[in-house]
DNA sequence: CTGTTAGCGCTTTCAC
DNA sequence: GTGAAAGCGCTAACAG
């Protein structure tokens, strides 16, 4: 490997500690010395040894990502790769490395986090797929280790997180449908227990109320999961009694199932919207109107939040502002609505 | 942070050096001691400090991935996320961390590699998107830094690499088409200068020859890139004179362009195949017959090759076998063929 | 403003 | 088979 701090010190005619101070831009070093040392660094092609720096007490400039390992989801939904890219763009600009790992299950994830922390290789964690009652969150809090969540935090005041404004996003969808002239709008959601389902449902309700339309319980269905099957089941339920003229779903997969049910039963003329703007929705005919959750920006913001947290003194972290970001969504109109 | 080597030593009633030897499974430690130390490690939840280990002379158990930052490609083609997952599965099993970074351009990539190397944070590099005359490869060779390539190596003897057998893959496609009764089969490829184009073209030629069918130059077209536009252009060229009854393309995007051209010009009844098994191809109607390149396994193999290389003594690396893997492809028949 | 010194956690001779 | 001790490259008191 290349030159070390001693070489630089010798070359510049100063002590290693001075070089170290220059590296971290310590204010008590004279301009002249800084210049000389920086010259030496360039001259020798010096890059600080991250391991040594980290060992000696600096927090390692590396973040660890925790990803779910759901092949299907990863494949259909570009969310993760986009979020990873967003994180990468920001972190790289701030000089941070990124570690990633796909986990089979929650147990696995905790294991990784433990390794991240104890290896001393990582100074903060980004969770890309928070569940309800996420044990990873508990573990990180217990370990008092800096982290940020992409998604809704169970305890939004004491956790750093980024998320879409899901209420707003669905409000927008329903408003859009109303403006297109739809009057009887159904709602097809994921599991009720999920915060994201609740938020989007509330957005749906408020959008209707805001325009003076009644909420019709028969047009609302929450599935057991986010699969096509649940979408089909939802279609069966919602399209049973009163006929809606549009259905807003909280997930593209649900929408695909719904469309499939409609096709199989010869039901036509009902507008459908999804969430996540997945590849299939773009290319199928008719194209699926969907909400782009802006995964890239979610990633960037998450990285920003975490790095700011890390670079804030321990003592001032309490009143760090902000501890979260809302990232705007974007409705992408296509043929289904 | 958790327990350190001293804590473990004390707990097990041995010296730190003994613990270190147990960690690395040194053969001169008695079974009894090993057992006792391992117990202590579990008991205390000990995880070795990677920074310290690395500082003290061990090569850091971390690999660095270099990814292209092409949003479109990343989005349409699940190759990268799958390859990353494959790498992750294997590397984790061997106890390696993974660093990733998306780069804007070649300049960027070299910069990252430099950082990877000089920071002492990384002991090997995986290149996921090798270009022709890749400067990253040159740089890594010049630095004498271990790396492996996913894709074709310019110098396959002195480089570690994994790739599909592209000749074989296209041979299979054409044989499949012949067996389905197609007789006039066209070829629509990417840029001629790419090795992958050449290999697949040769597979095409040999498959025809093997069955005694003539190669008709008019049915062959190589585009300037791998875009839909090139696919449309290819359609125009190939479907101009002699009418083929099937066209094998080297990329789903080309196939989409070709299908679009056919649709716009009312041409029907021509079988079409693609490569990469992208999401759009799966969900469009008719579904695109395509070749799955097995990105997951490409990733796993790449990680395996690199880790084996790293764990081989410097002196024995010359005669390391193997220095490459061919990963089988899988033809996925759908409606277009 | 700058240098000296001790030490981060681990590995590795060198002893025994 | 195991322990003692030196040192990897860097940082952070503590001096001055």
C-alpha cells in the first residue's frame, strides 16, 4: 500500500499529529503548515488508512444497509435498487462507504446488524424495509446505535426516518379520480395493521369528504397481504354489490390482481390505480396508473439524515433537526385511470 | 461496543494470542482449548473488530462492488439487483462484507477503486459491468489488486471472470426455433464490436450449420446499441427483403423494438426471442420468449472465485484453478416463440 | 500552534 | 500448545 501518515509527516517536516490535524481540518493549525502538509499528501498520493483511523477512535465513514431478501419483490419492484442508488449518490458525495446485505429473515437481519456494530466497520445503519414491531429497530435502539428508517417509524419522535406522505399521496389519487368524473370510488388496501394502509385509507376518506362524497363501506376492502391473490379477492368483495366506477389500490400487485379478476369476469369500465410504479404496470396494456414513491429521493434523504446525525456531537443529538423527511410522491397517469 | 479479545481471553482463562489463534483455527491449539475459547466467544457475543484485525495485517474481509449508474438499465433489467443478491448470499456465507457504489462514468469508477484500495477497507473488487477496453481492469491489474469480472475478460487467461456461455446460449435458442419448425431464422444483435455479440452470432451460425441450414446475410443485422430504437431499425432492415419466420435477438430491448416495428407495420407470425428475461417481457402480451442469464448464480460464482483467490497464498496464485466459470443460461419459452 | 506519548484491538514473531 | 511483547497507522489527550 501507499504512503502512511509518518511518511507525510517526514516529507512535510512536521509531526504525525499535525498531519492528522490537517486531515481533519483542525482550526488550530496555521495556514502555512496546512498548505505544506496538503502538498505532501498530494505529492505522496496519500490516502488515510480507514482501519487505523477507525481503530483509533474515529467513527468509520461507512454505513450499513439492511435489505430484505424477497426475490419476487426485488424483481418486480424497482424500489430497492433505486433507493440503494439514491443512498449511494448522497453518501459518496459526503465521502462515506456503503455496506449492504440481503437477509433471509428478521433473525438474519439482527445478526447482520450485530456484525455491523461489533465489527467496528460501520457507524450507522439504514433499514430499507421496516416491518411492524421491527425487532431490528428495537435492537438498534437498545444498542444505542445510529440508524435511519425508510418507512414509517413506530416511534416517530425518537427515531430518524424518511417516508412518503401516504395520506397526501392517496388524497391526491382520489382527488384525481374525482376530477376525472368518477363518483363511486372503492378502496383496496393491504393489511389493516400496517400503518401505510391506514394512512392511505385516511387519505381516501378525507379526499371523499372534502368534496362531499359519502364513504361507502361496501367499497372498501383490506387484503391479508400485498399479493395478486389478495387483489383478486378484493375484486370479488368490492365488485359484489354496489358497482364502483373506480378503485384506488395501495399497491400495484393488488391492482394487478384486481384487473385480472375484472378481466376474468368480464367487468369493464372501472378505473384502477396502484402504488409503486412497478415495471409491469408500465408495460402492460392497458398501462397501470400508479404512484411513484420516489425511491431515489427516499434513499438520498435517508443517507442525509443519518450522516447529519453521525456528524452531530453526541451531546447535541437530542435537539437535532429535522429527524425526518417527507418525500413527495408523483401520480403517473396511464390508461387504467 | 461489545466484548473484545481480551475479555474473551480472560473469560476462557487464556491469553489473547490464543484467542486469536482459535479465531483463525490455528492447528497448534488443542481441541480442549478451542472448545473453551469458542464457548467464551459465544457467551460474550464476541465479534472480532474488523478494523483492528485488518490493521494488524490480515486482509480485510470486505469486497467492493463497482456498478454502473444507468437508471434506465437498472430499472428495466433485474440483472444487477440479482447479481448483487447472489454475491451477497455467497459472501455472507464466507463471512465477507460487501461494499457497493454506483458510478457515473469510468472516471468515477477508477476513483472508487482507488479509494477502495488505498483506504485498506477492501481486499478485492468485483466489476459488474465490464466494457470493452475497461480502464478499471487496467487500473486493477496495474495495482496488482485482486478482482473478478462479471462478463467477458479481454484477457481471459490472466483475469478472473464469470460469464454465460453465450455461444451455447444462442445455439440453444436457434436450435429451439428450428425444432419448432422455423426455417428462415434472422439474427438481430447489438454492436458488432462487443464480444457478447460475436459469441452469440457464432452460436447462431453454428446452430444453423449443424442442421444444414444456410446462413442468409440479409437476415442478419447488428445495431449500434442495445436500445429499442436499434431494435426497430433492425426490424426495418431484416424484414425488408426475404421474410424470415423467426428472429433471434441478443437483448430484450432489441426484441421490444422489433416487435414494435412489426406491430406498426402489420407484420405478424414471426417468432421473436430476446435475452435477459426482463420484467417487461414477462408481463407484456404476448410474453417474450427470452434467455435468463442467471444473474444470481453469476454473482455467486464471482464471489466464490474472488474469495478463493484471496484465500490462496500469494505464491500459489499463479496456478489457481479455475480462474473462471461459465454459468448456464435458461431459455424461457413464452408466446412470442 | 505544534510535538510527545499512550493506546485503540488484533496478529505475529519469539520464547518456553 | 501457549504466553509475552512489539507493532500495524492513526488519534487524542496532555504538554509546552
